[in-house]
C-alpha cells in the first residue's frame, strides 16, 4: 500500500520538484504552500509523513508542528535554513523526527523519508513494562508505580529507543540517530543532559540508577535487571 507524504513549503517550484521525485519513488503526495492549508489537509486526509518547512505564511512551521504533534504522532521532517538553528532545536523538542538543511538534494530527502518511515514501521509494539516502569508508545505515556511521569518529547524518544532494546549499549551518536534522527556532531553531548533529566524523573536515587546505566567510555544502556556495579555516574554532568 502506498504511503502518503504531505509536502509543505511556500516555494512552489521546490514543492513541485519534490512531488515529482516522491511520486517516482512510489509515494502519494499532497501539497500545501502555507500553514493553514497544511493543517487542513492533515485533518482531512490520511497522512503517513509530513515534510514541513519552518518559514511559512499564515501559520509558521513551528506552530504547525506543535499543532500536529498535539493531535497525532505522524512523522515530521523539517526543512530549515542554515541560519535557523534555534528554531530547528525548538522543532525537535516539539516532536519533529528529523530535519534537512537547505539547500539539499531530493535524493537526500528521500533517504531521510525512507529512514523515518522504516523506524516508524518498527514501532508497532504499543506498550511495554519493566518492573514498576510502564511505557505506552502510542500515547507516549510513562508510568512509575502507576504514577504518570512528565517527559519531554525528546526524553521520551531516547527512553523508548533504549527500552525497545534492553541491555543493548547505545553510544551517544546511536541515540542521536535512533531516537532523534539528526546527526549533527555539536548536539552529541546534549544526550548526557537528556539522560540526566530522565534519571531525575524515573529513578528514586538518580546517583544509583536502576534503569538507565552508564557504560563508561561507550554510552548508555537500559538494563533494569542488572544490579548496580558500584561505578560512579560522574560522567553525566
């Protein structure tokens, strides 16, 4: 069954070019040139992925992303200019799955679309429990001892990535690629900050973690069955 991609950009020539490439690759394509039209199409049609420019008339891309994410978990790939780093970070924090920086080749965007849809198709498991920890991947709800835990979209993605493969050791670049979908080297150490924040919300004692463990010199793993090894967690600042 064909996947449907909604392409949103106020550059009509770019939209038409991407439409041709996507259709040639086997996708059904919907197009919109402003934020209002994008939201209307999103609500009227079944959409599998949205390619969303940040700089849009009527409703900007960040607000479109925020609205879509409040109603759906449909994957979103943002199109951004090199000068829009702050907005790009905001978009990822709002729940966007990936971004492509302009100028880009249609082939690069196609590769990103395939990767995001592949990750999405692998996320068919709806929920999982490990001891007192429960995650629902569909509603993005996290419970500890049946009490809700308020994670940001980015924190949830990191935790969900690790929970789906318990005891696998994830490097920081692994978590950036698998959980966040962007490979910008400058963001690598922010994974440590996210892990620290997740631990504060999940662990009775963040200094003696029982869920997410540091593998020194490598990265992190979700391993609730392993006893604490006594090593300090000082590498997480």
